[in-house]
C-alpha cells in the first residue's frame, strides 16, 4: 500500500537567537544551506506538497529556497514563539494530515519522512523517536486535530495537543529524530562527530 498523501511543513520561522549572530538554518550541510537541504529531503519523499514557515525579517532564508517548488508561509507573529508557526501550518494544511518537522535537524532524510508516513494510521498522531525511544520529530497530525492548533500560545509547541491525544511512536535509526543544533557549539560538536555530514547515506 502506498503512503498517504500529506501536507508537509518545515518549521523555519525561529529567530536563531542562540547562534550569537549567525543563522543555523543557513549552515552548510552536504554542500547546501540546511533549510534548502531539508526542503529537498521533504520533496524527495514524494508524500505531498511542502511549505516552509518563515519570519518576515530573514530574506536570506527565502533566497536559500530560490527555484524550489515550495510554499513560503510568512509568519508575521514569529517572535511570539513556535505557536505562531504551528497555527500558520495548520491553516495551510486544513483538511489534510500534517507532517511537521523543525528545520534545525540535519540528520532527517527523505527515507525518514517516508518511514513515518508509512506508519501513519490516519486516526492518531504519529511521533518519531530516537532508536532508544526518546520522543523527537517529525510528527504527523490527523486532519481532525488541526483546529486545535488555533488555541496554542507561546513557545510550547503542540505539547498540549500531544498530551490530550497521545501519539503512536515510531523509531528512526540512531539519533536522527532528536538531533537538533541550536548553538555554534552544537554545530562544532556535530561536525566533529560526523565530519560535517549526516551519519547515513544522502537521500534527498
């Protein structure tokens, strides 16, 4: 059976404030700005249309997506926290299942998105975990839950929704589902471990 059609959103409207002047989403991974690499991975999964949430004040991120068939969702209230991006994503995906992934996770691949989609049963949220079971991302939300995003606030993400509607869990290899890089030190340590490349074959 083929994976279900989804709408996929890369969450990229954060301020990158812990990078001390840099932008983590423009860091190079496999020769590409991270934000572009992740959009290409989502598109290569072949699961449905892809959108990116973006802040209004980061034109370099928009430029990094030039030439890609991707919907750019400008989040005017991005400074209010993650909830603003989630609301925008839910509005865009209304009526469809929604796969959400933060943009600062450089080890996620098209294979991972396909694995998650193949495990989605259409009834409950589905959340990726690390190999050891630690909850992470991406997460798929069924269409019936998307109206709940309108009630989110601040920077807590969709935790309240996942608490009220416990997700099924599916493990991705290694630490792919929990490796996010927020600081220059995070990036340096990751590159030291991986030689600057994700520790698995490229799949975008």
